[in-house]
């Protein structure tokens, strides 16, 4: 395990900048002693990783402000060409207490945070669209709505914001837009292929007209309406498999949180699995 003393003893004399921004806490890594490395996402700075000294002590200056899924106002010190910063202060804007009252909604939120942490670069540019999508998704998960369409809408919009917008207008191989014998979604191509062309790609998955319509509506949907789009039971499995396969292409190793969410839902009646 990394010692926090390492970071204190390996500082040079580069100028220090004090930065202030909103952020959502994604997760943390324990250091030796009472310190942690905390990961957050900011609309101004993208994904930030910073050391929070003394956070594991019973009495510390951060309180619960750096717990995962907390919307905060963050003050941190940074140095040029460094990806690891020093967290000075974090004030809670919203800690979404409703999420913590339902284990499935909480796990769904942690799945959202893990995707952000795994697919956005540390030290990259901030993307306000990603930040707003996180906030609106967490807000929707607190409303006791059907979480299945909320997660699918998040996944579609997140892929779009990462630059992987699904192509849904025509076959990406032959450009046919009026094929009558069915469509498939090809993760490696990032969109639809027709019945004739799908044989060229072993990973293609069939998609119904209703599934295509959902993806189109999700891409255009206002974030405040996330909890209102419905998916019929028969179309849920295909959309889940299609979007999970699309996301998996960009992951180095499998997610930890999503299998936990699926296991929690197994055999339990819940809005996600009616």
C-alpha cells in the first residue's frame, strides 16, 4: 500500500495553484495511515485525484463530504504536470440521502460512478455535459422510479459524450436505411447493421424497432425527463445486452459494481426487474 509520506516527501518547488470547483465524488483508495486518495469528477477539470490527509480519523475536517456519490464544492492545490493533487476543503452541496436508504439504488449510483472513473481520463479536460449527466442520473435514482430506463439513458448519453454516439440511421456497412428483415447492433462498428451484413461480425446482437426507437429518444431526451421514459419488459434484455457490450469495448477489465447490482436484483421484485 502506498504511504502518504511519499507524496509529502517527493514535492518539488513548482508553483502551487489553488483551485475551486464543483465535483461529484466517485471513489477512493486507502493509503497507509489516516489518508486516502479520492477521485472526483469536475465540470472544469474532468477527473481529479487528490490526497485527503487525515480523512480516516474519527475527527477530521472533511466529515462525510468525500463519501462516494456526494456533490461537493471542492478546493484543492495542484502543481503543473501532476495528476495527484492535495485536497484542502470539501463542502457538501447534496449527499443524496435517499440513495443510501435503498441498497439497489445506491449500487446503481456506484455503477454510474465506476463507469465515470474507468472511462474518463485523469487530468483531462472537464466536460460539463458529463457532470450534468451524473447529477441528473443521481437525482433520478432518488425518485423511486423504474431504474432500468434511467441506467440505459445514462449509458447512451455517456457513450455519446465520450465520442461514441451510436449510429442508428442506416446500416454502417451497406448504407441501407430501409431493410425489412431486421436489424442488429454491432459494438465494434458502434451502430446498426442490416440482416445481410451482420454475418460479417460475430458480436452483433439483434435489436427490435422498439429498441432502436428507445436509443434515439434517449439521445435526444432532456435530462430532467430521465425517469419518464418507459421500456416494455420484452425489450429490456436486448437493450441491456447491447449497451453493456458497447461499454465493454472501452473497458480494460470488467466492472465490479454491475455484477453486484445484477445479483441484488436476482429473485427480488424491484422497479428494475418487475
